[in-house]
C-alpha cells in the first residue's frame, strides 16, 4: 500500500458530504446461510435494498458497516485534530 499523506480539510469535508448524501443508516448486511435461509445476499438500507454481484460476505459486511463507521471516523478525526490544536497553541 502506498504511504498516504495526511487528509486535508477539503478531503474530510468531501468524505463527510458523500456520507451525508447517502441513504441514512443504519445499513445491515443480510447474507444467505448466515442471516437468512434462502434468497439473495443484500444490504438493507432503509430505502432501496442493495444487491451486489460477485461480492464476498466480507464485502457485504464492510459496505454495510461503512455507512455507520465513516461518520464516526470523521468525527473522531475532527475531535483529535481539535485536541491536538489546543495542546499545541
């Protein structure tokens, strides 16, 4: 994996916007054989369900969890940056 530069303020704002524009959460992965006994694997969004072709169970779980995880991660980044800024001013 290439070394990443720190996220800039605009990148964080863009990620927050993408998250805000997505169907509200929570999203939940439903995998046949694990979460239900027959039918297709899908992600329940509260709006239209999402069906992925060729996705693994881990892919389903990752995408569904990202809807909840990304806003929390952005908030944590902002909290830590504010704390860092206060400590170094």
